């Protein structure tokens, strides 16, 4: 595992870590010139921690109940990330909303993946929201993180069809396939300085348009 690569990632998780695995696999295949310096979880029993340990990736757990308040938790999170000297922070199922202080500590260096075509269906249970609304297409979004929930400038999106017999589980599985494809690509675009921000718009430089991860 390329934990000593020049472009260092921190991946923040709370669950299974399937997007973490997609990033690891992309690095292992040589498609992504980066290394994971830290996998940080808000839950000590998150299966994603075992995935990281299997590759010798450093892990750290920050449980909110271990701190007297949100401010103390946020300061500990910022300190841990700074100690690893990471270039990019990737949220991959991290079940905590980052505060203004955390976002301000790493401006333009935090990204998130969300299982809907934002700005539609932010927050939890996005797949069920999509089915309940009756949309014909759903998908996933990778975006920069700002102070609002699931509202940062959009980097990449992928679209999947919604079928009449879909359940939240079947739709989630179809979206997850695209998440695994898209996340390493977004990281690579950032690592290679292939993105330009213009207000809320995130533009790909001409040399990167059409490339795939």
C-alpha cells in the first residue's frame, strides 16, 4: 500500500468502507498516484477499519461520546488530520456533519460522495427519497464539502436508471457501482490539478475531459 506516496489521502468512514476499497484498489492497480495516510472512523466497530488494517493503512477512531462536546471533537479531528499532513480528505460514509471549523481548516481539500443527483435528495435515505418521489433516473454525486449538508460545488456525477420494480436496496446497489467508479476518478482529477472552480461551477481542464479512471 502506497502510504508514503507524495499525494496523501485521509479517508473518513463509519461503515463498511466499500468506497474506501474502491480507492485502495485503484491505487493498487496503479490508476491513482496517491497513498492513504489515514483511515479515520467515528465508530470503533466499522468494518472499514478492518479493510484498512488488511493493507497496513494507519487507522484512528474518534467517538463523539469520548469528548465533552462537539467543539472538542472537532478540534481532535483537525489535529489528527493535520498530524498526517494529508493533501485531500475523502468522506466515504462518514456519519457526522463537519463543522464550520473543520471545513475552514482544510479549504477546498475535503470531498464527499452522496448517493443522489444533488441538489436532489440530500441527507439520509436518498434512494428511498428518489423512489418515493417517482424519479426515472437517480445516481451519485461527488462534491467539495462546504458548511452546508450535501451542498458543495459538484465535481462529478453519474446517472443510473430507476426501474418500476426497484427497492431502495436494488437502487442502492446500482448506484454503488457508479460510486466505486467515480470516486477514484475525482481524486485523480484533483491530484493532477485538472479542476478549476468558478463560483459553484467546477470545470475540468481541456486535457482531462473524456479521461476515465
